[in-house]
């Protein structure tokens, strides 16, 4: 999984989000289907982007308590 392509796709999804602040709950299954890889590869790529500081990850405080991603 090419990390830069993943970042560009997630960045576009976050920027196009209508939420305030700009945030996105990412479906790793849908993104994996787009890239033709396994969801675990997407999860690993997202975690690497968070570790590098290129994305921020938070847990929603209300149901469905999904992980959301934001740009730093």
C-alpha cells in the first residue's frame, strides 16, 4: 500500500467533509476496496500516518463511537 496515495485520498475525504471541524470517519473496508488491498493494510497505513503526525485520530464521544481522522 503506497502511503502517499492513501494520505492524498484521506486528505481529500476530510477536506470535502461537511462536518465542523473538518473530520471523517473512514471505512477501512471501502478504502481497501478502492485500492484493491486488505482492510488491515489500510489500518496499518492510517496508523503510520497518525504516528508521523500527518493525521490526527480521535474517538467520537457519542454513538457510534467511531474513530475519526482530522488534518493536523
